[in-house]
C-alpha cells in the first residue's frame, strides 16, 4: 500500500519515501519501534476527516492536500504517542506492544490536538494513558480494529476537549480471575500485563545488574519473560498438568539470561534463597519491584504455587484498577451467558 501511494503521489511532487526516511531520522523512536509506514497513512486518514475512517479505501483515497497538510503533524503525533507508550506505559520494545492497530488512532488524536504548551498537555497525556490500558484490558482492538480506531478518534477528541469519556474507557470490564488463563497466546493482555509489571511501584529492576529495566537493558542482558515457578518443576514435582496454568501471566516476569540459566528447573525456595543470600543484594526491593511476594510468609519460600497465583492475581488486579480506573471486578462469563 505504501509503495502504491508513493508511486501515485510522485507526479504530484510528493516523495513519500523521502518523507518516511526523514520521519525516522527526525524521530528515532519511530525507527526504534519498527513502525510500518502504513499506520502513518491510516493516521492521516483518521485525522484529516470530519468523520474519521481508516479502511483500505480511505487510505487509497488520500489526496496530495491531505499529505501536505497532515504528514508532519501525524509524524509528530506518532512520535509523541510512542513516547507515552514507552515512558509512561513501559512498552519498552516493539514485541511488547499489545496492539499495533492502536497506533494510528493515538497518532491521529495527538496530531489533531498538536503540541500544547500548557498544563492541558499533561491532562491529555493522563487520559491517553488510561485509554491505552482500558483498550488493552477491555480487548477493544481484538476485532474490527479499523472501526474501533475511527470510533476512538471521534470519542477521544470529545474527551480531551472536556466531554464524556470514550466507550472504550467508560465501558471497560475485566475479571481478574481471567489472568489465570492468559498465556503468551492471548497476546494483548499478556503483553500489557508484562508492561504493567514493568511500571508498577518504582519500576521493575533487573535481577542481574539491579538496574531499572529498559529496552536497551533488555537487549544487553537478554531479558525476556520467563516462569517464576519453572515449567519443568511444576510439571514433574508439583503435578500441574495444564500447560495453560504453568504458562499463565501470573507465573511470568522479566528475567535476564544469566539468572534464568541459574534458576533452571529449581524450586523457587531454592533459587530465591541463593539470590537472597548474596551479600549486599537488596532482595525485597528487587523481588517486590516485579510485583512478587516477599517476606517470610511469601508462598515463594514455601513453594506453594496455588497460594502464589492467588497472591499475584490480587496484586496485579490492584495495578489494573490503578491504571484503568476500574473499581470492581466483572464476572465476564456470567455477563456473556446472561
């Protein structure tokens, strides 16, 4: 699509390829996240129309006037949006972005509002953060993402101007019990929860270097999502037969390559005691930074997997309520069957 429009606009003295190269050079964060330039064109389609829409036909019908008027503004909006996702929502690398399809509406809304020089900019940022988390946990972009994007641009515009919150925010529902079924296969909520852990409290710290985990550190230290209770240990020692339970997001956190090799298939009480006995290691601070239980009564030290799942479910539910504004859980199965 991008190449097609590049060829179409060439006779009109618009070099989309050059514009794209300049956008990545001016805003390295766009290149860092490996953005598909098609999302910029979708964002222009959303931002430039009174009735936002970003279907394939809308992108194909973009005009030279649309590109000239909106390209720079949307590029700025995309870079600003990535900044919010990385710095505030802790989406440190492209692999942890819950929905690529959220990028176009985020950039379009920011492009429409522009770079404000007043405290209102901070108000907008807080609202967009809440929208991100509500869309993740409400799974708003799981189906019909183009229609959802158009709806959100219209409703976010109203909300940022002091009106009612979008339906994706006001109508969000979540059942924390469902975290027990969320594995890497449920990509949006799984990725979002890993990012949520990264941003909880003072920020998750690396078990090896003790530094706050960043995208750069992830690459340097081989930090990735791994089991807290090792998979092999749960299957062979604890008799947990369902891989979904062993792999659920409650049993995962970001662990560096060196530490993960040390953990191997050992019981948590075994490998954590070794870590805790390391002279000078701030054990409670580092373990707690991953929203994991500490103290003598921690189920990690009694190797009580079920108690651990219950503890972490409640801990992460508190974080989900904090970022979404939810105050109570919903029994989604009951709502669906009603």
